[in-house]
C-alpha cells in the first residue's frame, strides 16, 4: 500500500541485473531470474526507496542475504520484492515465505503474494520505521504511548501465533508504522524468524521500551522496575491465558 502519490521511475532493463544478480551480474543469471519473475507475475522494478544501490538506483533495503526493491505485480499492483543475493547462505526463500504466511494472519505482517527459490513477493508497507517515528516525535507525546502499546500488541499476536521474531530485541528498523500511524505497526523482516512453542516477543519489546523510557519525558514516573518484573512473569507463563493477563498489566503500566 502506498500512502502518497509518488513518481515511480522504472529501472531500465540494462540495470536490472545489478539488482537481480547482486553482487555479480552474469548474463545467464540475469536471463534466468527475469524469466523467474515473469512466471511470478512481476512486470516492473522501480528505482524507489531510502537506500541507494548506486547514484542512479534506489532500493527499499539491502541485507546480508537479500535486496528488497519496489515492484509492480500483474495482479497485486505495487509490491515489495525480496531478491536472494547470489552470495547468500540461504538456498531458497521458501522458509521465510512459510513463516510470513503464518505471521500475516495476525494482521501485523505484510501479506504474502508468492515466492520462488530466488524471490519473495509481499505487500509493501509504506510509512515510518520505528526509528524514524521516534526521531520525529523527539521527547515524546501521546503518539509515542500509542506506538509502544500497539507494538506490544503486535508482539503478543506473534507470540500467540507461535512466531518467534528472534531479532526483535532491536526493532528500530524491523517495524514500520503504516502511513506513520502509531496505531498500525507492521513487522517487516522475517528472515531470521522461526516457529516456536513459546516465543517471547513481548519480553524482548518490553526490554527495548525500558531502555528508551528515560529518554522520553512522556513516560516520566513510569515504574520501570515493575515493568521488568512483569516481563519476567510473562516469561514464566506456561499458557496463553496467563500471558494475556500479564500483558494487560504491562499495557496498564504504559498508559
């Protein structure tokens, strides 16, 4: 989903290999991957995003295993396209797709549109990362309270769904608020996520929030020690009913 009207510049065919076959651009690789995209229904890649691949091409992001670019799908319209790097240690995008397929049921993850060995097609979440949101509000305000509470609810939803986000201890660039709305957080990175009988996403997010409270005047007077104790209690819960009860106490502390 796009929150604004953008002038989208298609990536020229001669530059596609730079994205599709990063970090090398072999002709055979490029032809194979373009054909793979056609089968998946991807029509166009756009130079768009906050990360510069080079002076001429922008992308949504670049990691150790993949590059993410904005693209157009024949059915779904504008999407986020995740491209497996040639030097990636991952052999396929299937595992991430399976986790995302489960996570999307919570309403706090992008929709999965398709995948193959080298590509993952998902909903594009346009908005502010948590880091950008906090930079914008600076010392705080009611929007920060809303953002943290909604983030905790999203973490609880993942816990109840059995999805462990693993790296959510530092969610600054792992969470995007749709159209910068503090009540609409989406987890966008499932590369390291896994299924778990007892994920602890809530405790990880609480630890992150505790580390931020002293920098935000809006949370002055919040019982940090009480939050830490509740996080420990949440970790000790053996069933979802217990988790939800403790979670409600955590939310009250941040209200």
